[in-house]
């Protein structure tokens, strides 16, 4: 078989495997794409909370479906045998579509939950299954506000972070991670669950 022009086609016809070139991984997308101007980047950052409030005003609790699958997918969310209580922190709780399915799974679970949008937190507090003894709902921008103002230091066994980190500017990510780390219990069973893009 020749190695000149047409060789890949001939090899393919003969059933030989072709080496494939792996595309390079791009973390921040195509750098050839025109970037958002500095004006719009700052505007989106400045108006982010307002935009989420508008979203929840328009959609209320009807946009996202309840995440009943999470306990099945992450059994570590359930308290271990013999535990009297189990604390979960949900970041970006929205209208409570994760909070309330988790609470239904076990009476020993207490949930701390926060969202960037005050309107979303109000929706959690208006939910028919909301009880302040099991749910601590509060507004928080985890890149600015210290979680220790609302959650005990090393006070949570599990952290749920579903589609939150992708909404944070890369330069603010270390602040958010350090903020989360200070409330996670220092135990082998402690977990941080991330689902994102």
C-alpha cells in the first residue's frame, strides 16, 4: 500500500484503523470568538442579582423541576447509620427544587440553603414544606458574603453546588471555593457535590 495521496482512503477501505488527532481541550471556549465588551461584561456583573430577581418574579417556582433523583444519585446525602442529624448546604437553591426533595428523604436532615436572588429565597420560605427548624434559607453572593454569617464553621456534612460555579467569574472562583471550604465538616464522610457545565 502506498503512503502517498489517497493512502488514508485506501486504508479505510481495507478496514485498517486510522489514528485520530485529538482536538485540544479549551477551558474557556474558542479564543477566536469576539469577546463581550468591557462595558457589557461590567453591566452583566453589576445587574446579575437584578436579572435573577426578574427571572424568579416571572417564573416563580415553575421553571425548574424538583430534583428527586439526587438522593438516588448521591446516597451520601443521606445521614449515615446512627447519626442524629445531617447538615446539607445547597448553594444556588433557587425556589427549593433540591431542598425539599432532600428533606423528604430523611427527617434527620437539616438544610442550609442560599441563593444570589432574594426573590428565590422568599420562594423557598413560602413553600408549603418550609419549616425554619429544618431549613435555614438566606440570600448570599458566595463571592462576597462570608457563609459563616449564616452557617456554622465546619457545620455541614454535604454541599450541593448544582449549576452554580459556571455562573461565577473565573477570577472570583477562588473566593467562592475558600468560602465553601470553611463550612464543610472536617470528616472523612464530608462531601461537596458539583454538577455543572
